[in-house]
C-alpha cells in the first residue's frame, strides 16, 4: 500500500475536520457539556475557549495514539505467523 501524496493527505484532513466541526451531534455535545464547567464569577468566553482548546488537544492526542497503534498493529498483523494464528482462531483458511 502506497502513502498518499502530502496534498491529498492535507485535503483528507481538511475534509474530515470540516465534517467533524459541523456535525450537529458534536455541536450539541459542546453546548450541553461545556457550560457546566464555567464559573459564573468569571467571564464565560475565555473559560469556554480554554475548555474547548483543551478538549481538542486531548482529542488530537487520542487520535494520534489510535493512528500510531493501528500502524503498528498493521505491521504485526501482516506477519505470516500472526495470520496463521488468526486463521486458526477464526476458522478461515
């Protein structure tokens, strides 16, 4: 399997970002979840920005972890030994 050119990778990233950012379920989640952590004694806008940025950073690290794990698992699953064990466990040839 060949790697995508950098331009296609960025286009895929941008498309995924836009789809995720404008997902109504995600918007509803933030509208319902974040305000409960905002202190009424302080201005809400900086608090909401901080909470949002923190969430995005944690989500990015989570996605990066899954991506790196999947890449490692992919290499591991391609070995003949693992494929043979997998075939025995699942009953496939």
